[in-house]
C-alpha cells in the first residue's frame, strides 16, 4: 500500500478556499489534508489548477496554486498512464460512472487506497475495495 486515502479535487479546493461560504467545509478539508496519509493523481492536480484559476469565488490566487504545486514534493502523485486509463475503462463499464470518475477510482486502486474522500461520488459506495466517504455530510 502506498497511501491509505485518496483525496478528490474538491477536498483540496475547499482546504484552500478563502470564501466565507466554504468555512465549514474548509475546516474539515484542512483536517483531512493535514492529518491523513493520502495520495492524489495528476488528474487531481490538473483539476485543482483549472478550478482554482477559474472559480473566482474560491478566492485562490496564482500564489495559492504555486504553493500547492510546491507541496506536491511531499505527496504521492500518480501519473495518469495508458494502463491506468484501461483500468478506468473497465471500472467505468462495470459501475456505469463517468470516465473522469473512473480514472479517480482506478488511481486509488493502483495506489492501494481503501478510502476515497469526495463529495462528488455516492457516499458509502464501494468500488471494488475503494469506499467513498463524503466528509461534509
């Protein structure tokens, strides 16, 4: 096992959000980011950058993005490879989910993560050994 937990993009975005509307979620996300042995994938990194720059309501600056990129030296980041995409294809078919969600689950599987923290999946659902937890419920 490389990591115990996999964090989806929304957890990372909330952990840095400056929006007062996100304060409760930010507190929970900050606890997860600072307290868990977690991993992410290059897909999550790319989604973080895109959303941090696009969603102005988060209040994230280019400096926040640069700080996030620097923090990656201490986090296991799995590259999205052709074999991972093939695995995601099988997961997508088996569970009738989107391609992008299947790539997240495939990455969690490859890293040996048993828990995926996200608000974008069905809370409590198990995807062949990766259980989804929505920490904001």
